[in-house]
C-alpha cells in the first residue's frame, strides 16, 4: 500500500507543492485520475499566478493535471476579506464564473454570500445558481457565525436547488475571529435544516475535536482541507463518521494540492474508502443539481 511518506516523496517537488515546477510521479497522472476520479471541493483563485481569472484558472488546471485531479469546485475568487460588501461579493462571484467558463469540463463555481447582506445574498444566489452556472454555496466565511438566523433563508434557497453548502469552520486556541464559525455552530444550523447537505470546511482545523463535534449531525460531512497532513486524520474521520461522510478538498491556493492529497493517499484505509473520499462522495452530493443543469458527471 502507498503510505504517506512514499506519496509525498514521489508526488511532491520543492515547496510550495502545488506550484512546484517538477512533480515526480510513481505512475502517470492519467492513471491516478482514472483510478480515483479526484474532485477537489475547496479551491480558490487567490495566491495563484495570473492577472485575470482565466490566467489563474489555467495555472490551477496545470497544477491539478500533475496530480490527476479531474475537477475543481471554485469559490471566493481572489478575496480572503472577512467582511466583503455586496459589490465585492458580486465581483468575486463574477471572477469565479469567468474562471470556470474557461474550463467548463474541469471546474464548477460555488456562490460567495454573506448573511450580513441577506436580501442581496438571496438575489445573488438566484443570479449565480438558480439562473446561472454555479452549483453550490460557499465557502461561507463572512461576518456572522453560521448558527445565526440570517443563514436560514440562504439554506432554504440551497435546498430548493439541491445545492450543498461549504461552511468555513475553525477552533482556534486563542479564540476565533469575530463572526467566525465553529463546528458546533454548523451542527446547530444543520439540525435546523435536516434536508440540507453541509460540508464542514477544515473540520474545525482541530480535527480531533471537529470530527467528534459533527458526528451526530448526519447531514454534515467532514472536509479534510486546510490543516497540516497529520498522520491519523483521515483514519479517525472514517472510523468515527464512515467513509461516506469524508470529503477531500485542498484549499488551494492557501494550501497545496499535494500536501492535502497526501492525507488521503497515505491513510491506512481501504482503496474503496479513498475513492469515496477523493471524489465519490462529492459527486453523490452534487449529482442532483448537476443533472438538473444538464452538466456531465
């Protein structure tokens, strides 16, 4: 079995891993892609080379191709602003749609919203998802914790289109930023909306706590992006939640494709579980809206 150390040594070049000019493969990227059909649920355009959304998307696809990643789910555009105004939200959503349009068979868009601007966010959901090309909501990160009542209408809109929701969560030792959500907040929201599908971005960062916190909420999946590739992370998630509730994401360009893939590829779990985590689970969640929009699976 390919372990984590072997994966990182064979697949990774020099730092930063996602942008390394050479990646050493033990077998071809096309073979990796065919075996696992890797879909990355969590990617951004910030910190990626290029002057336009199209140029940045071209760079991301080049990096993804080196590791056999089939498709990317993009959100937030260039911005990491925790307090975007409506004009900024619209601008970043437009950037994401431009980037995804450049590679329509490789990337999908996820709408960036803020509960601080609820009326605008509902209109933006309709523009980008109901009437546009986007297929999911998030990464939601801005302004208010996700257990706030302002999230309820956004979730109801997502349910109406069968769109999953990627919600940022963190558990910081020194305390979260004002309005930053925790897995506890997401469980509270998920229990108010049992028909919705939520993805717990970063699983709170402190994954040993985060996995246990979301365990009781069956409509919440654990996403493995954005924290260090520590041994045992994915194994614990599979043990506590089942492989059907664990989803791969990278958080590129804040993190690298290779370091985050290493968590899954090096995990001591069955190959069938890896296939679910690397693509099968997110395809299952997205199938209803992809079919509704006539997109190829």
